[in-house]
C-alpha cells in the first residue's frame, strides 16, 4: 500500500473518531496541533487503526511515532 493511501485512511479514521469530517492531516501533524486529539482519544485512534489495518501495534511502535508520518511509515512496514 502506498504511503499516500495509508495517510488517507488514517485521516478518515481520525475524522471518524474525532468527529471532524473537515480534518486534514499531514505527515507533520502531531497531537498538539490536531484539535480533539488527546491521550484518551489516542487510545481510541490506535484501537480503530488496528482494526482497520488488521494489525496490532506494540508499545515501542506507538511510542516511536512522533508524528503522523512516523505512524504511516510504521503501518507501511507492517503491511510488507
């Protein structure tokens, strides 16, 4: 799966969980610049991504993601 496809799917997941259909994420997006993304919603986001991408993240993988780009790269690695 291409990185842009992964980013689009992540954006859709965030829009659904954060209830913001106008949300547009970039690879540089971080928790501090996305309205509604906090530690509680982060758990919901991770669980939803695991379900949608049919994979599990370990603690190290989650902690290593500094931004959405890192998350995209992690998902892409796990899909190959």
